[in-house]
């Protein structure tokens, strides 16, 4: 018996990302550390686990974080497939705000300086607008921040219900 609450540490067998993965997609992982109960190894290291992507939302260009949710659904041991219910592993990308402010504000500041040198006060206003537009375009072009999990990424889940193993 594997008791509820037991930690399951696995490593992904393939890459997953919010750019290519979708909710409902299946994945495989290998048990990274044996599952032990009462001093006995119940499930050995290397056992294949199967999982499902529960959420996959891409990042927006200027705002909106990417989200990737994963859960384990079963594992195979001695030719028998055992269903499992685990907690989810949920990953989010970082925010766009700081980078966007730096690109847009920096472009505006640079445009103001160049415009002021070239055409005084009116040139500064025109340069500020042009610089802000260039900074916004740069933020838009480079804006996507997706969640990427390469193969061999370690993940940890917890069992929600006990699993009875046939001996």
C-alpha cells in the first residue's frame, strides 16, 4: 500500500512548454527516487509514470503570464497499470511589466535626447513619441515569455488517495 500524501518525485521523459503543449496532452516521466513504505521499496526508481497536462496557456506579447499545469494519472509496475490521483504541479512565467517599462521608457528617453539635440523642444517631443513607439514595437516583438520544461526536469507530486499494489 502506498499511503495518501506520499511524495512522488519524477523526471520528465520529454520537453513540455506552453508554446507547444496543450491541455489534455499526455506525457511520460520516470520515478526519480523509490517509493518506500514501512522500510520496503514499493515502487522502484525508474518506474514509468504517465501524466496529463491540465493547463497550458501561452504568454501574451505585452501582458499575460504563461501557465502550465501537470498531474500524474498512472504508472506501470510488473505489467500492471495502477491509476493514481496526485496534486498538480503548476508553473507560471515571470511578468512582462519590468522589461516592457524598460524598453518603452528607455526608447522614449533616448528619442527625447536625440530629438532635443536635433530640433530643440519640438524635436524632443517628436523624438519622445518616436522612441516610445520603437520601444513598444521592441517589447511586442520580443514579448512572449513561455514556460519551458526540458526533458529531465524534476517534478514532485503528492498522492491524494492511497494506492494498493498487488504483490
